[in-house]
C-alpha cells in the first residue's frame, strides 16, 4: 500500500500531475484512487469525466477504468456521515445565539474540519486495504501543511484537553446549565469525538512512515515558485513526512524559438539549475509545457509518458525519515532534516517527553523516546542539512 501526496504552490499543475499519475498506475495494474483534498475541486474536470459515471461509480467516487477511481471530498457530506452528534451540538449552540438554520455548510468553515474529513476517508481506505495506491491531489502548500499537521495536533488535544473537558462537563455541566443558557454537551458528544478519534487512530504513523507515504513537490522554474518549494520542503520535513521527488512542470521546450519567449527560456534554465542544486537529495523530474491545456484522458496519458517514461511512480525514491535518533558515545542526538532553515526563524522548547519546534507560523510537537524525557538538551546546531539536537549523556556508573 502506498500513499503519494502531490502538492505545491497554486496553479503549478498538481491536479493534472496527480491525475496523470493515476492513469499511469492503473495501467501498471495498481488499484488506484486519486482523491482531491482541495475544496476548489478540479479533479473531475481534469478527467473531463462529467458524463462518465461508469459501472462501479458511487455517489462519492467516479470509476474511470478497471483500476482507477477518483474522489472529490465533499466536506458537507462527510460531516453528516461522520460527525452527527458534534454537528448537532454545534448547531444547538448556534441556534441559541439566534442564528437559526445553520447547516453543514457553515460548520464546514470550522478550522481543520476539511482536513479531518479527508483523513477519515484515507484512514478508512488504509484500514480496509481498499487500494494499492492512494494519490492525494492536495490544496496549495499552506493548506496541505495544515492537513499533515492535524493528526499530531489532534492527538495532543485528545491527550491534554479532551479528557479534562469531558469530565468537567459531566461534573459541572448540570449546574452550569441551571444558571446559564449555554447548553453543555451531553456525554454522547464527547463519545462521538472519541469515536472519531478512534477512526483516525494510526493515520499519524501511516503519514510519517516513509515506506508508505511520500510527498512529491510540484514546482515551476520561476523564482517565487522555487522559493516556496524550498519552504514547503522544510515544512513537510518538520511534520515528519518524506519527500521523494520534485517535479518541475511547464518548462518551455527547446523547439520554441519565438523571440518573445527567449528571455523566459533563459530565466527558466536559470531556475532549473538552481532547483537541481537545492533539491539534489531527491530525484528531479521535468515536464515541458504542452502546446495546449491538458484535459481528458489522452492528454493526461501523454503527460504521464513525458513525466515518467519507464519510471514506476509507485516506487519510493527516498525512504529517509526526516527525524533520526542516534546514540553516539553515550549521548543521544536527534537529527532533523530541515534544509533551507535559518537560525533566526526557529524556536525550540523541550517540555517533558516532547520537543516543541516552531518555525514561522508552524509548530510541531516531536515525541521523544521515553529514555530522553528526563534528559536535558545540551545543544542545537544548524547545518546545511538541518538541525542536530544533543541531549545529556547517560549517567555513568
Ligand atoms: N505541463 C503542462 N502543459 C500545459 N498545460 C498544463 C501543464 N501542467 C498543467 N497545465 C494546465 O494548467 C492548468 C492548471 O493546472 P492544475 O489545475 O493541474 O494546477 P493545480 O496546481 O492543481 O492548481 P490549483 O492550485 O488551482 O489546484 C490546467 O489547465 C492544466 O491543464
Ligand atoms: Mg488543483
């Protein structure tokens, strides 16, 4: 079983490449689903599959051929499917404030809701072993990062806040309700969250297991796009995901000779060279700009051939986890692959058995092995590859 995320800046070609990869994998005999996580879906359009509700299609999924399905996650549907009681509680809260008739559309805007719904489907498919390969056509980088950070955030919430809230509501709820008009959630609300969490259990390790999940960053040979790709590279590493390829899309082909594009071609060559240099740890695949937009299966197949040739996209092109714990001379070291990071933007706090790493607006709770929970950090060093944190040595004797 493989999960492959295609992500990158808006408009770089994520959906088209994810769809083309689906076609290639299906041809190679893998049972494949391409799932769109972007609320502004365009996956169905990429396949031009409006009228093509084939045999095995259901309300959620469209079957493209014997081995290929696509799914655009419908968050309202997912909320109703998975989250009845939470939905009812939120609705009852909102209704009391005079905002009647609020429905799933409004609840969908609660932060993280979309990502949780997507994770629920993915974990369900993983548990049922329903597909050989799950391809995720991600939203632009920022939202994709929120998606991959949700499992750890949720786990943190469940461990630190949820239990407390649940017992408080049980004990103090009836009293509060007598003196205020705010409804206190019944225990089935909490049970529902617990059930939901149980359904998500394990997704965290699936996403950070480099043998299962890898990320492919799609980029274009332009300054701002390459810059964002560098940031994305670092942030995905921060959340423990393995990046196993970078795809440079929309390269002007050699045969374009019009003078108008000469400058463009030079600029692109400059940034292709830069990208080869920045991302030299992983394979870099290139795709030319086609003569027309790529819509429908024949175009997607052509793109897949240009992109992969003899490469099997289900393979792993790196299986290096971004976090490595090593023991050298009695002392532990945590190496975090965080390229392109500068000293000024990182903040580190060790709190019991976790290391809290903050870079820019992104925070990650890194769970430390038990043997390190009572050890102090003795240093942190920033290298070209990333961050190396050392912990105090074992007590001797
Ligand atoms: N190599 C290419 N040659 C020609 N057209 C391309 C190429 N790659 C992508 N396109 C076209 O560019 C447009 C945008 O591509 P796509 O929707 O895949 O980008 P995206 O990264 O998914 O965008 P968004 O961030 O909006 O989800 C589409 O019309 C697609 O057909
Ligand atoms: Mg897209």
